[in-house]
């Protein structure tokens, strides 16, 4: 073991600042600002991941699906929620990204509710929906939703039924 360790190369890497990633995506790859914001937030300092997400049509489709769902979930009937769960199953392989996009949305709702500022919102292009949801939801309700998102991740890792987990999550979001 000491011999192996002595021959190892240690690289100390730090995450790249969000501003630099956003600037790179917008200037070099010609990504629109709203898309650059989402990719930057999702990449968490990893330029390669941000670039891959920005160039992925599938990620853009996933984002659009999640945003559409969260815009309208509060007004959906049970049969529509069941259909939304079925559509969510199409993204089963990317369920972590699906749930992370939801968490980013509710982070924005919470941030807007607390500050009434658009600066710093990942989904700033959805400000009308973010604002409306912030007005309807209490801080406790938003906390309950964020905890439900974490619980859903835990359940899915424990192999609980995908459909049941997502349906419970959507009902929790609808109630809060």
C-alpha cells in the first residue's frame, strides 16, 4: 500500500464558480440565459456536466415536463395526477434529475417568498408561476414539500414502487 500511494498523483480540484459556468455557456455555447441558469445550478461547479446538460435535448425535455407539471399540479384532478405519474415513469432512469428539478423549483418559490426578488432564481423565466405559488404556499407547506422530495428519493433508493412514491409526492405538493 505505501508503494502504491507513493506513485499516486493527487489532484485537488475545486468547483468552478457558477458565474463563470453561466458566462461560458452563454458566450461560448450560445445557450439562452434561462437555460444557462438551470444547467449551472444543476452542474454544481462541474463545467463538463453543465456543458453536457446545455447540449442535451433530453434534459431540456425533462425540464419542460417538470415545469409544466409544477405549474399546473395544484389545479389537477386525481385522474390528471395519475396521468402525470405515468408520464413521470418515462423519466425513471433520470429520476434523480427529475426530483432535483422539482427541488430547484421549490427553492425558487421559497427564495421569492422570502425576498420578493427575481435575482438568484434559477427559473426566473417562470416568475409569474413562481410568484403565484409563493403567494399560495406557507413556509411550513414549502418545508413539507422539500422534505417530501427527500423522502421520495430515499424511498426510490429503497426500491419502493416508483408510481406509488411519485403519486404520494405529487399529492403532497398539491396539498401544500
